[in-house]
C-alpha cells in the first residue's frame, strides 16, 4: 500500500486546479479574440471604402498583436474582390516607415484599410499622431479600450455585461471617406468623440 503524504497531495490538487483555471482563462481569451477577429472581417460587409489601386485588402495590427495565429485564417478570405492581407507593426515607427501608412508604393498605392490599434498603444494614442500628417481618413481605425472611440478612433470594442460590444465615433466617421451601414450603427453604442479632422 502506497502512502501519499498530505502536503504532496495538496500540492498536486492545487496544481491541477490552478492549471485548469489557466486553461479556462486562456480559452476565454481565445474566444474574445476570435470574436474580435470575426468583427474585423465582418466590418468589410458593413463599411464601404473609396476605390483605390491596392491589389489586396489590407488589415493592419499596430502594437502588441493580441490575436496571434487566431486571426491568420482571415488571409484565406477576400473583401471587395481582393484577397485580405495581414500586416503587423510592433510600434509607430515601423508603421510610419511602411508603404501602408500612406506613402506611395512603387507599383500601387497601398494603405491599411482597417487599422487595429492594440491596447498597448491606444491608452496614449492620438489618431492624428498615428498618421502623422498622412491621409488617414480612408482607414477604419479600431481599438479595444473603453475610451478609444471617444479619443478619435472610429470603432472601439468594449465589454458590456460580459459581452463584446461596439462603440462608434460618429464625428470621426463624419470626417472620413468611409460609409458605414445603418445596420452596423443599429447594433452599436454611438458616441460623440473627437473627430479626425
């Protein structure tokens, strides 16, 4: 008969319970970012961008990428008859140096059609600062902090009663070249935040 010492048994039980909590939190996070990735894709069905010469529809992530590989399958989809292409920028310098931030690319004019700004940056961001004088009014800016839309972002993900909801900044959209569907406006919380003028 084996004798199991009580401290080791309690340690093992605690470890099992703690690891289950970690897995539960991880799966909750995965679910959250799968939902947000789904929203980012579905924005292409409810927002209209002006015509441009891009060969791809570009979804850019600025800051720490909270999606990881969860968002990668979006590149198997298309928007407006063009394949979706993901671009990741760790910081503003990398973003500003890319052709996607508004510079003329050699073969065509590239742009970020959707720019997701991670919470690691959006606490102290200003949309004007992100684009630094470049034309950002053709880019749908999306963030995930409570005050994102009020500070000039177009769409912010917010938590409401355990669910992910949308805040839409009507002033920022008013000064953009984007057209947003009334259906999307119906399901969002509309805020009068700073504009992007």
